[in-house]
C-alpha cells in the first residue's frame, strides 16, 4: 500500500524532501549481543551494558572505577569464551540476534495484512534503538509500539529500554506517537505456550524428570526491597504454569540465575539448587526459563552447558534444558496476541 506523504508547500524550498507519514510500526527490542567474541568487541558490549544506571545501581564513582580498572580488564575474556560455546558460526552472530531477527520477520508476515511496519533493535549493541527508530520514522511510521521482549517487568530490563527510546525521541523534532508493551507474565496465551512447550519437550526426552526448575534471571535483592515488581511477577508466572499443568510446588520450583558480584540476589539460586538436588539424590532434572523469550548466553551456556556439568558432577545423571519459546509457533502466537492487543485503535 502506498503511504501518504506530506508534500512541501509553495513557501518551502523546492528541494525540501517529502515527509512520509500515516504508518503504524512495531519495534521489537531485546537485551543485545556483542558483535564478536574477541576482547575488544566483548569489552565494548560489556562497557555499554554495565555502565547502565538501571542495571547497576551502585554508587557511580565507586562502580565506574571498579568497572573500568578491574572488571573490563578481565571479564571480556571470560565472557568471550562463554559466547564462543554458543555462537551462531553460520551467521557469525550471537543466537539472540538470530532469534530476534526471526521473530521480527515472522511478526512482519503475521501483521502484513494490517500494513504494520515491523523492525527490531537491541538495547545494547547493534542494531541500536536510535537507528531503528529513525529508520521507522523515515519509513512513515508516526505511531510506534515499542515492544520490549521481557514477559516480566524489571527496571533493569524493560525500563532501560524505555529510557533509551525516549532519549532517542528527545533528539527528534517530529516525534512519532509511542505506546509501550506491558509485561505479559500472566497472559493466558503466554502461560499456555509455556505449558505446550514444556510438555512437548518433556515428551521428546528419553527420560522423565523427577522435577522441573523454572529459572529466571536474577536481580539484586535490594531492587526488590526498593519496589521492583519483577520477583512477584516471576512467582506468579510459575504459579500459573503449575495450575495449567496440574502440578504441585515440588514438581515445578522457581529459582534465579545469573547473579553477579557479592551482594545478595533473589533466591533460591539456580546453580546452588541444581547441585543441592543432585546431592540429595535427584537423578533426573529439567530446567525451563520462562523469563527469556529467546535462547541466549544465559540459557544456552549458563543453564544448558554449565548447569548440566554441575548436575552430573554433583551426582545427577539425566539433565535437560528446555528451549525458550524462540520463534516457534506457540512463541509467535504469544507475541502476535499481546502486540495486536496493544495496537487496538491504531489498526482495524
């Protein structure tokens, strides 16, 4: 469909370019990925990520000194080795880039009949939020739904995406209207997709797990104390999954992964729980990660690889990491459902 253009009036310079408008856009945004696994690429990515005030709320002078003098001297090598284990060598990119691009492509197909322009970006790394917003505005999008791809809200994830969006808008003269996707941790379509994915994955295993851990990305405990709703939303997701599956609290347990530094984080910790269960005699274990819409370093390396190693070393035998929803049919139904809901009034 041809998009309307604002044609310059007679009082405008003759060479003034026409301004396109009238389109609805969706910008899907996830956390991000380094451009490569070498030291410089990892350092650039980690510096951007760990310099975010929403991610690290420690007193700035102390944190920036520690970050630049210590952490960025050693962590890029360690993180680079971890990314090497899960890197998409065919496309030469991180798996989160691969899956987010595919999710955007499939959303574009699903929303094509409504003439919705779909694009994607990363909060850290490339493609940047500012670049994709500018491209969408140039394509005629004067109404944009910003879809941060986090089912549960946290200031360190959803809010920092919105911060970056509005910082980019602050540099624009003609701004599009903006809506933001609410968290959907308890949406029936999301819970049903998690249930379908889990049951299908379990049915394909050569063993039956004695229990399943629902592992979510952790946050410092004091973020909860300050009022962040993330912990409560994760707990509700697990509870609704139990109800949908007809399981009790011993069959599906909530744990939190990826802690960083020495401060207390949300508990129980995933890595410690995996080792404790094996030590208590559990031989068959599965882990699902309902807080991630796509597989990434934290799911593929931390849970699928290191989690299995820890479980077996502690006495366990059979272990499975359940794939994230990714760009699967159930996963795409969730994204299309929650996005269409927020586009009401903008599309028919």
